[in-house]
C-alpha cells in the first residue's frame, strides 16, 4: 500500500511539488498450530519477552499490543503464573532503498519453533529511520503451556514502513502487527497470508 502526500507550492510560476510517497507494505503473517488447538484462546496466560529484550525501548508498546489481542481472544491475563505463556520476539532493522539493509538489528531474542532460531540483542539503539529509509519490523509470538512442552501455537507478522508513514510510529506499528497476527486466530497452520 502506498500512501501519497502532496503539497502544492505556489511560488513564482505556480509550480506544484509532491513530497516523497509514504511506503507501507501489507503485513505478511505466517502461523503454525500445534496438536492441541482446543487449548487455545481460553484460561490464563502470561506474556514475556524472549531473553535479552527487556532492554528494548519498544518492549512495552509491543507487549501491550499483544496483551490486548490475547484478551480479545478470551484469555485472562496474569503478570506471572498463567497456565500458558506467550513469548514475544521482536526484530527491527532499517532499510535504505538506495543502500540496502542496515547491519543494525535489535531485538531478535531466542526464537523457537518451526520457522527458525537465533540469538538476539536488546540494546537501546535509535531505530528512527531517516526520510529516505524504511523500518522493517517482525513481531513473533509463541504460545506454550507454562509447565513446558511443545508450542500450542506460534506466528510471525512482518511489515516495512517508511519514515514518513503513519506506521513509523511504534504504537501504530505494534497495533497493526498484533492485530494482523491474531486475525482469525489460530489460522491455518503453515499458511502465509497478507493483511492490508
């Protein structure tokens, strides 16, 4: 989705100029459903971040967005001690359309499940993209019994937004990603969809 902002400058000969278009991709969502889907969307749940993410400047924004979605599904949220645990992993990096992806990646966390693994980083870097840049964000959530065992559900949602778009704001980005991730929960296992 490309949103265009245009301003007319009436100077001298009355020339019109348009600012650079705001760029926002659809949210790409992939989900995996475990062998006990009846346990999803019910009971108590606690939300945690993957190891190392507690220092991420955006942790509280993404935690709040995920908690809102889980509550709307029927879960009863608990700070700790829920029957299930939703573990969040957040990855963000800056892209410059002219120079490629920045090597800076913050908030990977320890991912688990069907679509990969990695070691993360949770440091307080400024990830505010400059005008020509885009911020790519991936939100991943895995739900499992707090007593341990296989994941009941896991999913990831990712999008890219330019610095002049509405979704350069982290609250707006978190709400959009979490909403797309949990849309029609639990979703078809292994299917990738695009959500506008």
